[in-house]
C-alpha cells in the first residue's frame, strides 16, 4: 500500500514539477532573450532608452546549413534592420540601437577552407544588409564567432570598407573578443585599416562566448596552444 501511494504521489506531482520548470525557464529566458520577435524586443527595450542605455540586437539561431537557411536569415536580418531603423528615429548609429549579424548565418560554407570560393557571395549578402542599415542610419556589427573564422571575417570586413557606397556611414563595425590572444593586435589592425580606408569603425568589445569550444577543438587537433586565454584573470586584463 505504501509503495502504491508513493507511486501515485510521484505521478500526481509530475505535472506540477513540469509547470514549475517551465516557469523557471521562462524567467531565465526573459533575463537573456529580449523577445521572440524583433518587434517584441524593441518594445521591451524601449523603457530603458531614456536612461541612456545603448544596445544592439542579436538574433539568436544556428548557422545556416543550406542556401535556403541563409536566405531566411538574410530576410530576417533585413526585416530587423527596417524595424530597428523605425525605432531609432534618426538618432544615428552611436546614440540609437543597432543590429549584430553572424556571417555563418549568411552562407552555409562560412569556413576558412572555402574562403576563396564563397568570399564574394558572402560579401555581397552582407553588403546588401549594410546598405539597408546605412539607409536607415543604424549600426551593423559583424558578430564574433570561433577563432578559426576570424581571418575570414576580417577579409569580409575589409571588403565592406572598400565599398564606396558605404562612405560617410559610421555604423559599420566588428565585435572583438577579449579572451582571444589576438585581441590587442586585432584592434591595432582595425585602427590601421580604418585609417587606410578613411573610415570610422564601431568596435564592440566583449569577453567571448565560445571558450569551451575553442579549448576542445584545440585539444582534438593536438595543437600546442589555445587561441584563447585559459585563465579568467588573463581575459579580464585583456579586456
């Protein structure tokens, strides 16, 4: 009888546990995800704007696996640029909100081994978004990804800086991860390229988001060092 009651108690408690877990996940989700759509995120961020807070929207998602995936991501980015432009109300890329885009979302073969083949296609897709962002005068940032993709990202960034159609727009930039050992020389390189191209670049400094992946990949490949700092205090100093 006791065993039967015990089983009944567990079964009757399962829905309650599920509801509690779902409620907890919603609370946590609201701490890290501003909204399920760009319109929802903009509406939720609006009360903080009078406080002088500056922010950039980052659309969550996986890398594009197919051309169809990339087309959907590009369309979503274009819609977000239009919505953010309306919300920005002419404040410009520095005072107003902006958008971060992942190059891995714009092409299914965004990888170093395919750089020569897909560079033109990827640059063209990003250029379309950059022109749209310039038209509504908001910031557009190339989001940081894994260390092995950094040099390819910089090639695309340099292609953007060379495009005369983006001249006079100060909203284009790059996210720099301080946990990468190349962070300081990267900022020097960005400054040099900006001077050479006669442009101003927006730089968003972050600590980094792929630490576990970077460590594991370096271990799997038997590399003699890691591309990122392995101690938090080193990342803090770099930052």
